[in-house]
C-alpha cells in the first residue's frame, strides 16, 4: 500500500460529505461487506482473502454512522499497517455455528492491554476521524452550527465521534 496512492484517492473525494468511504475503499482495491457473523461487540475487521486481496467486513447490526467510522478505521489499518496485514500469519478466529473463518487483523498477536495494540487502534481512530472530518472542514462546519447533532449529521458520524473530534480541536458544545 502506497501512502501517496491513498492521498490521491482521498483528494479526489475531499469535497464530498459524508465522505464516500466505500468508494475510497473500492479504489484502494478493498471490497466492503456487511455481515451478521460478527459478535455484537465487534464493529468490523479487515481480512486478507485467498486471492491476496483485502476485504472489510462491518457488523450489519450497527448503525450507519458506526459502519461509516468502522470502514474508515479499517482503511486506516490498511494504509498504516499494510505490512502487518499482508504478512498473512496473524489471524484471529471467530466461530459462528459450525463455520470457522479466519480474519487478519493488525492487533491479532498483541495483547489487548499492550501499548502497541492501543497505539495501532488509536492511530486507526485518528485516521478515521481525519478522513471523515478533516480539520479545516470540521472547523468550518462547527462555526456554522450551534448543535453537535447538526455537525455529526453533516459528516455522517455519530454525535460521540463529532464530540471527540471537536474536543481534539479545542471546540466544545454545551
């Protein structure tokens, strides 16, 4: 995965809000699927398919705003953690009924409380926030609206995601 390739694709969609993350994923060569096979506490994941391509799976039970953020988060793993994901030896297994599926994830061999795991997840979250709510546009929109619900709606994200982004940028809503 070439970071410059991602930036070209990102720039192509930089004026569209909510950001068309599925289009971005597709241009990166990623397919995006909704699935009911993920546990409720798993929003999504990225999988290396048998043909060597990658797919993003999002939990169909989650709200649209969560799915949007999850897709952006998984794109973040693809862009930032490609070498780890492409390794092919890091798997996490979920069992649903009698079907077993292996999913490649950046955090697989890392303990959940490890600093490396937290760093990768935090980086993917910042990536997603920046992709969905770019700083300049976010500040512009925050200045137009008095309500975080309106800001969140503009970007197609949850109020929680918009609130976190606002506080990261020193903006607060009452």
